C-alpha cells in the first residue's frame, strides 16, 4: 500500500478503535478490559491475511467497508 493510503487507513483504524472503546464484549483473556485499537488492527490482519500496510492499494474501499462493519458490529 502506498504511503498516502496507508496513512488514511491507519487514521480510520484509530477512529474505529476510539469508537469501540467500552463496546467490546468481555473476554476471559482480558480481565482488565480489551484494547480496542489492537483489536481492530488484529481483525483487519485476520480478515485480509496480512497487515493493513501489506494490503494492495486497490482494496482500500474494501478495507474501509470492513472498518465500518467493525464499528457497527463489535466482536
């Protein structure tokens, strides 16, 4: 992914994490609460099979759509 798109996606990941603060369901592996920023980055990595920086530029709209899905459906 080029630098401009990477920066845009990183900002959206941060905004999505901010939106999920306090909204993620409890998990036994995280007794003091879950980190929504790490959660979003991990979900993107698991969904696309690579880190957001390694995803091709032509998938930027798909990434944005997925981040919007995460905002509406905290997992």
